[in-house]
C-alpha cells in the first residue's frame, strides 16, 4: 500500500489527510464505479463501489481492507476513506439456471399407444443449455406421430428419437396413433380400401361424391360403405362421412368415442367405447332404434339395407329394423363371434367356425349350414361369402355377374360383398375383385394396401 504524506492546510496547523484506494477484481467481472485502479480521496470521503459481473458470472464479495465497507456481500455498496485501503471484488461462475421439462404422451384414440422411455414421463429439471435426449416408444400396433407443445428447440418433431435444448421451461407431448388394419369394403357399386398408413382408396360409382373426397382422408382406422355414402373412423375416435345425405346419414360430425362403424343403405351406425350404439339416417323401419336397454355390451355392429345388427359380449345377438324376411330373428343365436348383414338376410359366425343365417333365401344365400372352418362372413345383396381358415373363399347365392366365382382365390385375409361384386384382400396387401364392374368397382388390380 502506498502512503501519501499528509498535507497541512489552513492557518492553525490543522490539515486534511489524503488516502489511496486501490481497487482490483478477480476473473469474471470488474469494478465499474469507480473502476479498477488507484484513486486518492480526502479523509472521510464516502466512495460508491459497484462491481459488475461478466456474462456467466456472479459477484461474491469484497475482500482486503474492508472494515469500512458497508456490506462486503453487496455488489453495490460504499467504503469510507479513513486510511489507505486495497480492496478486491471477487467473482465466480454463476450456477446454470434451472429449467423444468414436463413430458407426457397421448394417442388420438381411446387406447394407450405408447410412452416416452427417455428420459421418461413427468417433470424433470435441467440446467440451461442442456441437450436432453428424447425417445418415444410406440406399442405394438401403433405408431409415433409427432411431438407437440413447446417444441421450438426440438431437433426434429417428426422423429421418435430426437433432442430438446433447455433454454426455458418447456412442456411437450409425444403423440401416437394406432396403425390402420388394411381392409376392403364394398358399397352398392363401389370398393373402398383402407391402407396401413390410414389413407383411403375408392373406385366405382361416384355420383354423390362418395368416392372422390375419400382419397384425402388421413388417420383412418376403419371404413364403411352404404349405398351412396362412405364413412371413415378416425384414430381419434371421431367419424367422417361423405356422399348422399338425404336422410342425415352423414350427420356424424358430433360423434365421439366411436370404436366401430357400419353403413346401411341410407343409415349409419356407430359403436361407442362403452358398448352402446348410436345411429343416424333413414329410420323408416326402426333401423336406428338402437338406444334401448337391449343395445348394451355391444362389441360389433353390422348394417343391412334397412336393418341393424349388434353382437353382444356374451355371444348373443340383437337386431332392429326391417324384419319382413325374418332377418332380425336372431334372438336365439349363441356363441357368435361376428355378424354381417345383407339387404334382407343376416349372418352369424360361431366360435367353432360354423355359420348361421336368417332372412330372405330366394337365391340360397342363407344356405350356410354345412360351412366349417370359417374365419369371417360377408353378406352381399342376395349372396353370402365366407373366408376359410385355409385363406380360400366360399360363396352361395345369386351369381348373375360372377360375384360368387371366387373358388380359385388363394391367400385371402379379408373379404367383402357389395350389391353384385365381391372383393378380397390378399396377404401381400394386393386386392382382387369379381362381379359387376359397370362403374369400375372391380378395378383394383393395382392396389397395394400395405
């Protein structure tokens, strides 16, 4: 410390002392008031001190000759000059700011389709600038869709494995949806195919727009086709429809929690997740009267031209609507695992692989009593199709357009029947069709639903 000789001023021999103040700083900041260096002050002078940390640092304290510093822990303080002093402003790296990352997952439908495995789900704390690995894992039968929420620093919102950089508090969500199960359905004079990716193909009669706009649908997990309208069940359990709406059969925009759909001639049926059923459209024969106590614990629905069929969880069956040909007389059926409805006949597949049918039998479409090893049944206008466990197909009933000429089909995993054409989905994702092709409804040779 450098001492200055006292200067005597005034007449009585009394003088004023001057003292040196030497200021320095450690790495990470500086003294900005006055500054780092050496300064001279009169005795008793109160000097303001301001220490300013650099970015990423924080002030710690003042050390040295600090006896007259007001607060050694304050970056802005004072020192009273009563002697020569040397002081130091001390700095240290600031602890990184902490931010929270809240992670959750969802699916657009009713099922849990996946979760975030890295770092997990919940709320996590990270230092500013930390790059956090994210891994979203889909369950079997489901797919990752994207990340939503505070995604500004996520490297790629469309990949299940990515990173997020922590610059603030973030809340993000991993979204999943079920894969579609490729199927084919036949309307009156058209064919609708559901691809694995949830998009839709459609060919055939289109005078009411029942085919055109279906090609733009996405996230579809099931399709159904009525006479002049087409339905799609979305992965979020809502329903879309297009085509003729003369009876309100397309008024499904408010439906939620739907797990299955069916289309009659001019009515639409939806199965809710709670096992109840809803229906809209033509109700001339009571085919939409599905809200009674008998329509509970339903696990599958089917719609004929003017009647509706429901399969209960206990293997029994209920029906409503037109019963002129006794197509609704299904009350005695037991051990049923699948139902199908044609124009005026109803089919049931038993757990043992046999089939039962009631209703109009003018063309022998109900003659299924000798069938066995059946995996699925489908009902056309006046004919019936059965998928065998050997991946081959059998058929009975009306055949003026060759819609029953399916004896040579092999490797079939799903069948559907329209008015007068039959469509089969093969194990490799390709599609075959026979029957009336007046509107191009059998032009499926180039289809690949996988």
